[in-house]
């Protein structure tokens, strides 16, 4: 077959222009990255014909591939905080930003104030009484009622764009997420995930396994406008 008959259009990270590559047969995207001068670590998410995939995906004639770069990270230490029982959704959002965020829905007021003071964590609360009675050194009253508005308030008040390590923590337990081999987690992966993805991460605390699939892509889309706005403001 004429090599020119099989073409793949690939949009590199940080670019809006697709490059057309000729290949002799369907092949893995990873094998094409050197021709683009792109290292695998420079690719955060892969979209093949708008479907989320990974660098090990096989591409062929007519495929349109978009390579998305890693989310921007800040240059300051991530925020350390603890959220009261009323702020469970905010706690999840803060973990998405990479903030070291403690949360339980049954923290007694004295305990959450003690944790804040002993660990040097910002205490986020909707309870003015807690702040009056226990007077934590780093207490912050969250004025907004809705979770997304609460996040915007905290992003602005604490310069979270410059403190962000996006999606580096487990959303369930707050543990740090570390890269692991596919072989080490293969037995717990759904069959479709084993076929389509080759890069995996595991929570060092609870063992939950992560990959950059559709759910990750949705979280990425949620965070990106906030991170970009904050980075621009910081610079």
C-alpha cells in the first residue's frame, strides 16, 4: 500500500494546527510522537476522533488526534486546610486543585479547631459560631452558599492558581497519587481500560487506581479556566 494512502492528523500540545503524518500501516500513537518532537510526559490527555484515549492507542487512516498538554501548576506550596461538615463538595474541589484537604462529615467543633491549630491548616467553615467559640488561628468563614461559588471565593482569597498541583491527590481520601506500571494494577482494571490505556496512578494512601479517561477529562475541563485565569493574574 502507498504510504501516502494512510494519513493521520495530529494536533500537538499547545497548538491549534493539525499536522498530517503519513504512515505505512496503523500504529501506536506513542511511536509517532518522536516525529512530532513530543515527549510522552508532555501529553496529558489524548483525544482520537473526540474520544478519550492514551498514548498507546493505535491510530490509522483518517484518524484525527488531539494531544492536550498538562494542566498548569503553581509555583507556591499547595494550601493545607480542613473543611467542616457543611463543605464536603468544596473539600473535593480543593483536592482537585491539589490542596492537602482534610474532611469528615462528623468532625466535632473542638476537634476540627484543634486540627487546624496543631497542623497549621486553614479551617474553612460556614459556621460563625465555631469561629467565635474556638477562635482557630487560621479560621475562614466561607460566605458563598453554592459549592462552585464557594470554590471561586476560595480561589480568589487564597491565590489557588499559584498553589495548584492539579489532580495530584485522591479525591476520596486526600492521599497523594503516584505513577505506577500497568502490570502492577492490571488485575483490578476493567478489560476495556486495560486495552485503551497504558498510564496509571495509584493513591499511596487508599490504593485507588486512576487513569486519564473520560472522568479525568471532565475534571480537567472544569479546572482549566480557573487555572488559566489565576496564572494570568499571577504573572
